[in-house]
C-alpha cells in the first residue's frame, strides 16, 4: 500500500488523485489525537485496508509517544481487537 501522510490524515489515492481510503485523526491536545473517521472505497473493501490504516496510525502514535481517543466506531472496535496497542489508546 502506498500511503500518503498529512498532519492529521493517512490516505490512499487512485491514479486520478481521488481519495479511496483514509483515516483522519485531528489533534485534541499536545499529545493526543481523536480518530474520528475511517473510510475505504468499495474497490478496496475486503482487502484489510482499514486494518492496515489503523495499524500504521497506531505504530506512528506509539513511535511519537502520542495517545488516541476514538469517536469512529471502526477505530473503537479495532482497538478492542488489538490489545497490543492499548498503550496508545485511552
């Protein structure tokens, strides 16, 4: 997967430059983000793309000593299934 990174977003674009998958996580305090949106286009569904987006984000948060809260239901469920990242999810 060729992820692109912005300050509060990790995403994938198709060959036309259109977003076809993303996770957004605006900062809520100095070391905390809110994972508020996960999206995967139909052309990528069933391929584990959302899981890869969240794994990438969780690893980046861990590396940068940041914490996450989640208002996105997918992210809440994902963290429940991945206790190895409980140190970044509060």
